[in-house]
C-alpha cells in the first residue's frame, strides 16, 4: 500500500495503532483523511495478526475536524454547483467521505479512540464510530457543525443518540458548544479519563491487549450482535444472537476453553496469529 500523507499504522504485538499524523494542522481533516481512511481500515482488517486497534493522534490535538479552508478551495465548484447535476456531485462526495468512518464502525475488529485536547466536528464523528472512547483531562469535545452552517453528516447525529441519548445529542448538535472530558464522562461519551496523553495511551493499549487476548471469532460476534441490535427489539436481538451461536459457537477457541476448564489451565486463544 502507498503511504498516506495523513495516517500511519503502527503495530504492537496484536494491536494496531492508527495514527492521525498531521500535527502541524492539529490533525484538521483535509482530503487525504477522507480519501485514505477506508484504505487504512482495510489494511488493518486484512492483517490477521491485528486483533484490535487504537485510533490516536500525533501532536497537541486529536482533531479540529474538517479543514474548511482547504476543503472549500478544493471542492468549491462542487459545493456551489447550481444545477441538479452539480448537487448530485456534492451528494456523491458526501457519501464518499462517509465511507472511512463507516469502515471504522463496521470493522470486525474492535476500535478504541484516544482523545487529547480538541475533538471537534469530524473528530467527534470519528470517535463516535469507535467501540470504546477514552480521553485525557484536557480533552474538549464539540459537535460544532451548526456554528459553521453545516448539518453534521458524517455520523454523529446517527450514532451519538445510541451512546449518550437523544437529549444530550440534541443539546450538543443544536448549540455546537464545547464540553469537557469530565462532562463527556458523565454523559457516557467516554468511559475513562486519564491525567495526560502518556497515561491515555497506556490505558488504551492495556484495554486493547485485553481484547486481543480473547478469541477473535467471539470478538467479531460481539461487535456484530451489538451493531445489529441497534434499532431492533430485544426479541429480535435475542433471536439474532441465538442464530450466531448456533452457527459459530463450536470453534477451536471454544474447545480450548472447555479443555482449559477441565484441566484447570488458562486457555491460550488465537494461537495461529498470536504475537508474544
């Protein structure tokens, strides 16, 4: 794969770290972000040795969101297209931009977002697509699109209600206000707040390692069942997980777990892809 000007991927044992790497612009999301994110997630998905991945950012901020100035300069004819065919091009551009964040959400591999300082607009779209979110004490979150005359269209309005509830989402989206890491923790947007970036990385990697030790087939199943259950009744969700386990329960790792229980030994899962 060709290197991305926005991203780098680092591997630590069975963990992938997807770095946002435009620190000189506080990781503002220019076109290479939207263009390359689907490929970065595909690369992670295709690596059997990566069992879980962390999304983190180089520099002082996680991301200040869409690079409005650069984006408008590059796509002004599309954004301001007057006729129907021009509006169709903008519609297709938005759908293209949604693909990367959707790829994070739909990845079979669990993701953990690690947020320091600014997590604005598109940054919040990105972390809302992750399975777990941690933040450092200095983190500031904002669904700020309303303050720049945009209806948020990269997933926050669709995903945040399931994470923090409809009322919190409406307040953030309608005001565009900033909230602190402690406020984000109180409303359930993040589940851990750490002192600084170093402790944030330590906590995120520790959780990723705990996930990576579990059977990969089970982790895929947990994500799929949870995602499928959004918007469904409890009964529909129970039927789906019953079908999943009827199909997938008797795996090599399940037999290893049973053998370990009977022999009073801790089983070792994923031996074929485990990196020690």
